[in-house]
C-alpha cells in the first residue's frame, strides 16, 4: 500500500505539489491526469525517490523512502519505472538494455563489463518474450520503432521483478494503434505479474478505458480522485481550466469532452 500525507514539493521557491493526501491499495491501476505542469510527473518521481518531498509523509508498505544511497537502491528494486523517452542506450542491443534492469543486483565491476549471471540472462529473455520483442534481442535499439523501444523499456523494468510499476506518459510519442497495443500490454502484465500500476497520461479516453481510478491534478493540487467511470464532464472542465484565454488549453478540453 502507498500512503501519502500532506506531501509538498518545492522547486526554486515554487510549489509544484501542495498538500497531497493519497492512499493507493496494492493491485490498483491508477491514471494521473492533468494539464502540463500540474505536478503529475513530479508526484510519480516522488514515489520512487527520484525527487525528495519538501515536507509530508510518503510510505510504501509502511516503509518511508530511504535517504541513504545504498538503502534507496535496495528500496527501488521493488519499483519499476517506465520513462516517457524510453531512456534506453541506443548503441546497445535489446538484450543488453533489458539486462540493465538487473544492475541493482550486480556488482559494479561485473556490470561495467556486462557480466551477468545465467539466471539474469534467462530472466531478461523471459521478459523480452513476454512483451513480444524476443526476436529482436540481438538488434541495437536504434533500429527499432517507437512501440518496440517501449516494449524493451517495459521488459527492463519487469526484470527487476517489482511489485509497483510507474509509467510516465508511456504512450505519449506513439500513434493511436500502437498506444492501445502498449496499454493492452501494460494491463495484461499488471494482472499476470500482480502489479500496482500508476501512470501519468494526457489521453483521457485511454485513462477511462484502462484505469480503475483517476487522480486529477491542477496547479499541484488534487482536484479529482474517483473511479474512472464516475468522472463527469464538469470535473474535466475544472481540471483542465488554467487560463480562460489559453486557446491551446481550451482546445485540449474540447477534445476531451468530445471523447465522451
């Protein structure tokens, strides 16, 4: 269980998260929605210690996020993270990128020379097969499509064998067909691996289709916390309303409402 109480995060005297209170049960699928700059990614990064809250309490299964580097590294083994830009090494093969998910289990010297155990390599191949990218395991990732790269990134996070999977805009750079394919994959993996899945998204239609619960942020404040099928049009207007004359934001709201 993830428990957050009165969490606050400042950057250069600017408050980006304000008085966040959340409880997330094991096994939930959560979508974090909100305008750009609402604090979605910052909240996600606080959950695995990439960002340190300015104040407040954040515990995962009753354990606060450690501050010491070695303890934090051990803590993160339990939390997989899928980055918006994939965060892969282009000159390395698919298999070697996936094996990076085992670095926390490998000594510095062995990881430098890419010396992994037979068990680690078998685990990497298992997850590459599970995400549908096994046949490309010896290809460099810069030879893959965006959807294929995202599958590699997902496999890399799963090789950690986490119980929590965080995904920062996992389909932001993908076409609609590929986006649905990746979302279907994440939904299936959540069930098969018994994961808690927390995603930041900009596509409300995907959030409503795949998430059990939607948490909406605006200006660093939680405005919505409800089952996805219960969120109303009026709530969406409030969530995406930043500046009355911001034409870009008005267009986004119009697209969201049209999806209903």
